[in-house]
C-alpha cells in the first residue's frame, strides 16, 4: 500500500513546499498511475476543474509550482496558498499577473489589443468587455474568456470597477477580484 502525501495535520511551510514539489514531480512521472494521482489532485483547482486527469497530464507543461502550492493549501484546509501562508505567519505580497492569466489556453476568443491606454479605454466605453494590462499593451476580452479560465465574469465587482483593471472606479472591488484571481493561481 503506497503512502499518500496528503495529510490534514498542520504542516510547516517548508513541508508544504516539499509536498508541492513532489506533486509536480508526480505529474511529470513516467509512472502512469503516479501521474494520474497527481493530476486528480490538481483537478481540484478551479483552473483545471474542467479537465480530466488525462487531459491535464497531456497539458502538464502548463502546470506551475503555484498550482501545486494551491493544491497543498486546499488539502490543508485553506482556500489558497496566500491564506495558508498568512495563517502560518509568513506573508509575501502576491499580485495578479496578467501574463499568467492571458497565457492560459482558453479556446478561440478574439481579444482586442491596443498599444495605448486611451485607445483601449475608448474601445471599452464603446464596445464593452473587460480591460486588462499586458506588458506595455492593453487588451479587452469578453466574459466567455474569463469563464473559460474559471473566473466568475458575472461577479458584481467587475461592474463596480467599471470592467477596467487599469483604472478601476472602485479600487476595493478590484482588490476583492484580485484576491479571487490570486486564489485561482494567476500570480507573478
């Protein structure tokens, strides 16, 4: 009988990080059953919930350490790695990362790209959507893109902030959404 690395006893942060590394190694293992067990655990995350373990194994190059840390945090009874670290008394500032967000494969969605913020803002005001920064550019996406990434596009905080991540009308609404996106693993 194999040992399960999951446990409900409180673990040190160091042990949590070790277990996250083991989870990633398991996913990359040539042992099919070990890889499948790791994929099943990772499918508990909203970002991967719509995938079967087999599909996740075939896309394992998209799985990052932050995803494994989020699984370990959930298995320890926390909603995110940030929450677990805070509970253990160790915090590090995590911020939403649009590159991590946009790099996910979310189907065939056409996003509107802009070199300048004023152009993007004008398009947002006339055509709607959700405005995000990306490096030195800006893009506007649709609700379907967000939903495909496991994000609740109908969350009232999107409207409160004016669907504009760059210059939100309501900063507190953006902060609440940022925490939700961080919990989904979209962090730098």
